[in-house]
C-alpha cells in the first residue's frame, strides 16, 4: 500500500501553484506596465546610463634629423560639433535663438570663406533635426582657431548645457616646412594614414597602438573609464642633416632657375657609413616654382651617360685586360662602330686623336671608352656585364621609400642556337658609355661612394635608430653590402683618374681651391621611348658624381639635372652645384679655435643677438671683447642665462639679465637667433615654425599668455 496521502498533499501543491501563478502574473503585469506606461521614463534612465566603447588614438612618433632636430611631429587638430539634444534638455533653446546672429557672425569672421547666411542655414538645419552630432564647420581646425570658436557665445558653455563638443586628432606638421619633404613623407589628413616617404615606410613604428575607453553617460555627462590605454608611437632618427639638406636644396634650385631646367636631383652620402645626409628632388611646376613632387633620386630609370664610364674602366682594369698606360685611337672625333657613328663631344673641332686610358675619362671620350670595352669584350659581352654586376651597380639597395627601383642592366642571353636574342653588336659599346642601361641616381652615387671608400660598398642608410622616451628601442647600424668590389690596385688607379678629371679634365667647375675633389661629368640625351632621342626637342640629363676631400673622402655627392635643348654640360651645370654643396659642407664642418677669427689690429665689438648671454660671453671673451659679466658658470656645461647684450662703444659689450616668463606661459623670443628661440619654445612644449634668417622680429603667440601643450608658434626672422 502506498504511503502517499493524496488528501493531505494535493491541497499543499495546489496552494503553491496558485501562489507562483499569482507571482508570475504580477511580474508580467509589471513588465507590461514598464513597457507601456513607464516606457518614456525608463528610456530616459537608460539614456543617462548609456555606455560607449571609444577608440583612443595614440600620439604619432616624431621624425628627427641626425642631430635630433624635429623634422615631423604631431599637433592637435579639431572638428567642432553641436549637440542640439543636449541644448534642448538643458532648456537653453531661447539663449541659442537670441545669440544665433552673433554666433554666425563670429563664425564668418573666423572662417571668411563662408558667409554668415551659410552658417545660419547650416545651424538652423541641424537644430531642426535635433542632431546630437552636427558639424559646425566641415574641416579640421588648428588649436588657435579652435580656441576662437570655443569662445563664441553658447559654445563657451559646458557640453551638457550648450551642446558644443569636439573631436581631437593628431595633425602632422613639418618643422622645417618643405625641407626634404618627399623623403620625410606626408599623411592623408582626413584619415591619419601615411601617404609616402619615411612616414609610410616606418608607419608601424610611428603610429603606435590604439587604446579603448568605455564612456558611461550619467546625467548627460560622459565619464571615461580606460580599458586599454593607447601606446604612443616611437620616434625615428634619420640620417638627414638639416643644414646639409638646406644647402643642397638652395644650391640646386639656384642653378635650375638659372638654366630653366625641368628636374633636379642632389644626394649627399657619408662615405664610411652610407648615411644619406641630404636628398633633394626638385621639379618645375606649372606655376614656374620648383617643388618636390616625385622622388626622382630613387625612382628615375634613365640612361646615366658618362658617369657610367668609370664603372666600365674599372671592370677592364680589374680584369687585367688593360692598364693605365694603355693607348687608344679616337681619330677625329667620329668612329664607325657596326654601322653607327660613335662621336666625341668635340668632333666638330677635330677630336682628341690618340689618348691614354686615363685621358679617356679626363675628356670623357665616348670613342675611347667604347673602343676599349668593345675590343676586349665583344666576343664575350656577358663577362663585361658580370664585371659591372660586381661593382654593385645592379644590386637592390632596398631603399625604404615607395617607388624606389633597382638599376636595369641586362645580361646577354644566348638561345638554343647559341645566338644572342637580346643583344646586338652595338649594345656593348653603347652600354659602356652609359646608354642601353637604366640606373637611378642613388645607385650611381653608391658606386662612387664605394670608390671613395676604397672598394667597400655600404648600403644607403636613411634611418639610424628608433627611440622612445630617451631610450633606444632599435638600431640600424651601417651595413656592408660588398666588402670589396674590385682589387685594391684597380680601386687606387681609378681614384687617381677621377681626381685628375677634376684637376685637369672636364670636371674643373666641380673643384675647389681649398680641398681636392674627385668625380666624373656626364651628359646624356634622354630617350623618349618609342620616339627615340630626336622626337621633337632634345632633352638632356647632365650629371656630376664624385666625392670630397679626394685625399681623405668624407662625403660623396651626385647632382643630376634634366633640361630641354642646348647648352647642356654636366661639368659646368651639375659640376657648379656640386662645387657649391661641397664648399658649403666643408665650411660648416671647419673646427677652428675662435681665437683665429680675431684681428689683433682692429678689435670691434660685434652686434650680439638676444638669448643665451652666457654663450655670447663665451664667444666674446675668446674674441678679446670685454664684458661686464660677474656671474659664475660655464657655457660648456649648459645652464643658459637669458638676456640681451648692448654694445658699449667698439670695445665693450654690456650683458643684461632679463626675467623670463614661467614654464606655463609663452616666452618672449624677440631679438633672439633661431636656435635660442626654438629652444625656449620647445622646452615648454610649444611647436615652432621658422621663417627667414637673422633675429626674431615677430612671434604669433603673445609673450606671457598661457598656452596648451602642443600649441604652434610661428616665428619670423629678419
């Protein structure tokens, strides 16, 4: 018999079921009540408790010169918006309506390209739509403009009261303007992505890592809770020397204007390391101004012309088929080679006749060089090309710039019938003098740098290291590509010949009375593809490649200029630019005791700039000029003392200390030189843009006023 008592248990189960049913009905009823009657109330509560996941962009790393000067950095830019929903919630609609005319007038004054009526129509539209994120202006604005907008009535209220809010971006700026602009690179402003140059090549290092912030909205205010902090990008230290870059650009542009050229390239390389100290790519634009549009230095595949001849002669010397006493007949300047006339540049004047091997380079004899190579390699042209490959001219230099291209020097190929299918009888002689081959300027320079470096080939280096917060994260040491491209004897012989090209040959314009220069001129007609060389007007590539000082090489340099029509001379045109660059670099690098600058017969007090008067005192003392300095300290140990100097007659300079504004205020840099002015600004976190030379005559930020970190101050010098 079952122990289950149906009469006692079932009533209990029934009671429990009834209670649970009533509770369920109550829950359902409450839910229906909330979903209907209380719907608006709870939606407002939900809105106040809203959570958003927001991506926080890191600060992009800086690009620095070889001496640590800022070449590219990130500055804040802003997009400004209105939250008309917040304006309505705060019940400030009437204030907005009352101030609308004033708001739009102020916006027109700040952005004069848009009328007051345009701004009014735009804002009325946004308010009608009750937009929570309505763009006040459709472009990004800098910090100075942002502060002006923020000061407009209503916009100066808190975000939950007035609705004004903004998005902040990192805008890229170059401290030295367009200097080395194609190499440093640029960004797509709207997307904050790299476009070209080192910005693109090292983008993964520079850009850093995004962070994530959870934003909780409580009573119309956002509280930010960091989930993952952003990791700022690291800085890259380039090999570019600002002073050399500026010198190379000015020297090249001056000559381009003088001869009305189309394109100009100049590269300066450090001989022992392969460091690129300057790289210039100028192109004449439709308005007649020369700008950097393409990186011709690493991408132009043009027939190099006569600057290729030393490589041909080196191959012949290294293979032992000739020596420096070898003689070759060039006749009257015209020589028939397989049905085509090979001409020397002076063929109308009767040519050079019999030449020694060095003289073929001194005078850049097409006939002389082509005959030497053809006489000894015509039956085995592949042996000559293999020799050219040994020089490194054909190597992939792995240049870290988009568009960089390796040289194209074709190797002879025999088909199954042992006949050449990519080679003609004229190919070898014309290749030997720099035609029927394509070499970018940087590859040509690397070859000359290798000759200057006694045959050791260095890879061109653009970036030396990666740093962050004063610590080195990554280093890129100088890299040897080929330990020796030819026998030591062959290298020495070519070095001697290249020095003679400048001292007694056609390269005299590139020389200097102060130091020895070695190099080679080049003048080549530029092929127009299927049109050949004579289609329309003739274009020329004039070049000079070499190194200095020839007896102890420190720098190599190449200058290439593309121009239309005659005259066209690598020696007088490109050689002149080479001369100016070499003279300027050597003058900058002179390290003489300042006492040597003193003329004991006439000591006059110089005009002294404002700034670090401790540094001024150091120089004046060594020049024998009296000062009134009575403080202790050492210029060599830093610790600047800021002030101004007043000349007292011709023999005395009075030093006056001046009180400086605190670190939170804009300093007064008037009367200072560029170096002191930049130091004063950037030591406080203010970015600078410099225009002109001399003393500071104008600064865009008012001295003594507070500033936000990352602010930009434009400084004008005269």
